[in-house]
C-alpha cells in the first residue's frame, strides 16, 4: 500500500468535533502479530490553545485468552523518526519494527498496546518534537481512544514505555498524566536511552553529526511554542538553509545526509552551543523532566556505547533522581548502542511491567553502583 493509498485514512474530518481521546477511525493494519488484532487508529487530541487536532497511531489487542477482567494497557512512545508524514510509524511497511522485542511478550500476558504517532506526524500540523505538553496529551489521548475499541476490553490502569525521544515523552507522562487525563491510572514508566537531560545532551552534541538530525527537528518545532527563541543567530548558513527540509526527511535519509555534510564537507549545523544562549537555556530547562515522586517507579535502560543519547547524562539522571527519592530500577547495557538499547531491554521491560501490574514494587537500583563513566 502506498502513502497515497493511506492518505484518506489520515485526512481528518472537517470540522473536528468531539472531545480529546475520541476515536475517529479504526481499520485493520496490514501486519500479522501472533495472538493479536492489529489496528490503525485516528483519534482526537488537543493543542496548547485548546483546539482539537487529529493524531494517528496503532493498537494491538490480544485475541486470547478471553477475560472478564479489564486488560492492562501499555502505551509505547516512539523514538525520533523524522517529521514528514511518511515517517509516522503507523504508515511504515513494517509498523512493528520498534516493537518486536516486547510486543509478543505483552500479547501473551494479555495486555493491550497502544502506539501514538503524535500530532503532526502523519496528520496535519507540525510534530511537537521534545515538547512535553503535546507529547503527553497525544499519549494519554491514545489510551482514551483504545478504551473506545469494544474488543479491547481495557481498563484505566496503564504503563508507558518509550525510547529516545519517546523516553522524553514517557518521563513527562509520569509527571503530567494526571493533569491531562485524571481518570487514567499510570502505574509506572520505562524509558530506554531517554532524551532527558537536554542541556547536557545538546551541550555535548551541538557540533557533531547528531545535531544535523536532532537539531533540525528542534529548530522546526520549538519556535512554534517559543516564538522569541533566536534561530539564525545559533545556526550556520547551511543550517539555516536546510533545517526545515532536513527535519521532514525520515530518519535514515536524514542520517545519511547528516553524515555527508559533517564528514565529507565539514559542515556544522549550529554555529554556537544553543545551551549557552539564555533564551535557549531557559527553554531546554523547561523541557527537562525533574525527578519523579516516590510513588512513580521508573525503569531506566541505557547502553554504555550510545553515541546519540550519551550515557553520561543518564548516569547523572540516575544519581540525582535517586537522591531525590525516585524509585529507579536501572539496566545498564555494556557495549550497547542507541538503537539496540530498546531491543535488548525488551524482556526486562516486560518483566518489570508484570511486577508493576501485579502491584509488586520492583527492586530499586538506588544505593547500588552506577557505571563509572568519563565526564562529558
């Protein structure tokens, strides 16, 4: 099926009417998942100004065993994919690509999984990349949409798991779920290589090849929320000329171009470190999640060989959040890079969530050793 074939599903009705979380459309997803019904969904979410917007996503619902009890829910929040409509996970030829290491285990346990593409990714608008409020609204409203699928038979208890950009979303959902969806019961958060300590990450990566991909998406979306942010002052001429187009390329193509610009032509995206600009520093701080309260458990997963979300910031996160009282179960993966971190952690994440849904408090890593990493 081509992107043109898919477009009618992703074109929302006009005008949009209803409430945030209302399910607009549902259809079968052309992928087989053993023991599950796979669906593509379109649902209502809400923007910062209160206007309704449409977001797309996916739902995976166990077909067995039958249960009279409401099923637990897991919400998956995806990593960086690019901001073009064709980059949306639900529009891919293999929409389960990021899910294969944990989806089968979840289905076997009788959990329903919902996946948001996020507003503006596959649907009209601009994706709110690494912007907390919209990320969380889209996530909790995907859970509400799942509740409206009759055969899902789900309750209000859920966990959220995310990778990279999605780790940022998952962490902020731990803070803001009750604000945007007070009727839902978030039991715990799992984050693999989360883009959490934004100032530290950007401060290290601003002059590397990574900035061409991550920076381009930030530059396209953040000025919409922070209109006074200086842009041209911190971008090279090449960065100014190419960021909007590059942000809308899907991640593989964007990464190839980034590598060519950085290695072959010695081009930088930023002309200076944005985290040293007062306005950017304030915005980065506002979008960096603080420690969880003691009643919100966290599973933190990080590879020590990650070159995208560097391990040092998340080592700092574990240290400071534990000191603040957050209950963290940490899984450090020696020699594992960015993409592999989420896949390798699949079985651990499922086991951890099984404890959470059973009402058991997972073992905390706080007080134990944190990998000794060289400073940034």
